[in-house]
């Protein structure tokens, strides 16, 4: 790498709303509602004398999140008060974690836009509560909505292991998939369930990590597009400053969605001292080993591991494994194979006909009126030559409409392939007699002429003749007659 081409170092602080029914320290509901200040109580409003009670579910979901990121969950954690004054923070402090977080030292691997495998280390995963929302009405002042106050969050902090805005987008998209898969969060982006602070700075190869003075942090991005665009802007801003020799400072910036620029909010030199201290209302929390083991077990196989296993176990391309797992089709696929189908044929059918049907009807796989065993039966009939691939599609059309067994449809409609030797022999004779000129062409070396004759047999049988056998019969008759 040349001096003109410095590498971006990017680290993330990601806030994820955990999928709890109630808030982290009070029974208020968390369901997103439009009516402001309807989901509040003395605890989340910070009224004097109100005491927080930790939501067990928030701890479980936080642990799930940490386990999904392969982080080490500590046997004991401590909540601390992060003190600052802000209108959307009625208590004057946020309950968070600093010295004794829930988990540390994780790792997340992800696939970049070119299909490359990359990873980012996870520095820590801790629990904290959300703040409320300030709504600025131009000319009318600021309104406050405390519904979000006290909602359970997991904060995921990465090491600065990401090196491009596109990689950050891939990382976040795959993190969202992981969190949804484990059930730790529903990650509804439009409801602000994943918000991200991005830290950026550029280094020249071999120069090592420069002083922290050059890092800029863009706060509170709530869409993947916003993250990517803001980072593109920041990387370019740093690049130009380095080229011109302008000083860069350690500062907090905001992203202006409309103008697509970042702007400085405050320099870190004048940043707050939060005066963290252990929250005297909340005991240290012990997380029993048994609970961690239990969650680990219930979490089951994670999507990336499953992709790798599918492509290894069934000899599928990594593209096919991606489509099956990413499209939520892997369970169905594996059940079809468990019923005895050939894996490649099952994968093709699930990704092809089945997935096309789901798209056309705009339904999920759980709404499909077909059992894996029924598809296995259909594929088995193709495999054994009982029906052709073309007839199979017709049968499938009836199966998805009526939800009945493919075999019943084949029998009812008389769709079985004609594999009867005598019947094919007489059909082939008929065709040979009717098309003497084509037979002559074939004898004189035109291989293609045989295809036409097979086509004639297919026409006479509405596509039901076994094409392989029809082909053999024709060759047999023509060569026999040639010798007579
Ligand atoms: P803190 O904010 O607790 O002092 P750091 O500033 O070290 O801790 O880390 C906060 C975030 O900044 C992390 O996501 C980390 O990955 C990121 N970060 C640390 N060093 C760099 C760097 N040189 N360039 C970009 N991001 C960095
Ligand atoms: Mg920070
Ligand atoms: Zn409350």
C-alpha cells in the first residue's frame, strides 16, 4: 500500500433492543406505540423512591446475544450509573455497565460483498437501558416521549477490525440475521431497534495505530444505508485531510441524512465525565453456568455454521447453501432429504419450483400446504422414471393447490410415464412407418433426426412416454429393419 492509500480502521458500538415484553427494570410494556408517554411508570420516569427490579428475560436475551457472538459470559456482572444530564433522561443517569460487563472477547465472522470470509473481534457485550426520545418541532420547541425510557438494550462493541464502509454494512446485515435467528432481538430497523455509533480513522500501512486524537465518531445511525453513506463520507474526509496535511481531531459527529454530510457535535476534549459508579439499587448479578449452558443448547446451530454444514454434508455449492439458509428453506430441505430424496434434486426443487410458488403467492414456507414427505414422493417418482421432470411440474402445481399426495394425482390423472416395452415398441413402429424420409436421414448419419422421432412419440402420448426408452426403442427398430 502506498502513502496515498491509507487504510480505514472502523470500530462499532451497536445498540440492540432486546426482545423483552417489558422494560429492563420495570413492568412497562415495550411494544412500539405512537401515543407518547403511555408506557411509563415511576421507575422509568425516575421518580423519587422508585426502585428498579431486573427483568430476568433481559439477562437471558443479552446472554444469547453474547453467545451468538462467541463472547465469554462472566459469572457475575454489575450495573453502574452513567451520570449525565439530558432532557430525554429523566433520572439524570443511565443504568449501564462499565467495569464488570456481562461478556467480553467475542468474534463475529461475516461474508463481504465479494464472497470473502472476514471477521471482527467483539470487545464487549453489556446491558444497559435506553433513553427517551426528544422530538424537535421547528418553531414550537421540543417534545419528550419517555416510552422508550428503560427499554432493555445490549451494547455490542467491536474492535476496530473493519476496513471499509461496505464491509461494515455486510457485518451489520449479518449481525441482524444472527440476532433474529437467536431470538435475542427482532431488530426492527424502522423502530430503531438497532442503532450504531461508528468510529473511524485512517492509518498508513506499517505505521501502526496512530494516537487516538484522530478518531472521529459518528453517533446514532439507525439504517444500514445511513451507516454506509456516513462512513463513505468520513473516510473521504479523513483522506483529504491527510492529503492536505490538515489536522484531524478526536471528535463526535452527527450524520445529516438530508445533506449527506457529517458535522461536528463536540470535541472529545470537552466530553463528559460520566462518573460511573455501581448502582446501589442493584446487586451484582450472578449468571449461573447452568443458565448459560441451557441457552447455548437452545440456541442450536447458527446460520453460518449451518451453511457450512449443508454444503459439506450434502455436497451443495456455497451459493445453494446460502439460498437455503438465508431464505429460511433449510429446515424443509433437510426434511425432504431425511425422507430419502437425493440432496441435489431436493435443493433444486426447493430453490426453484417451491420458492417460486412462495414468491408468487407471497406466503412463507410455514403456510405452504405441502409436507416434506410429499415433495420427497414426487422427487422419488421422477428418480424412478415413473414420471418425467415436465410432468412433475404439472403434478406439483396440483399438489400446492390441493395439498394432496403427488402419487394420488398421478394415478387420478393417468400421468404415469409409459415404460411398457410392448406399448413403446408399437408406438415406435408407427412413427417409423409414418416418417420414412426422417428415418432415411437418420440412417445417412443425421443423429438429430432421431430427436424428431422421439418427439413424435411424446406427442402421441401427451408427453407421457419415457423419453429414454422411446429413444432406445427407435434405435433398435431402425437398426433391426436396416439389416432385414
Ligand atoms: P472508549 O470509548 O470506551 O474509550 P475506545 O474509544 O477505545 O473505547 O473504543 C470505542 C470504539 O472505538 C470501539 O468500537 C473501538 O473499536 C473503536 N476504536 C478504537 N480505536 C480505534 C481506531 N484507531 N480507529 C477506529 N476506531 C477505533
Ligand atoms: Mg464511545
Ligand atoms: Zn416503567
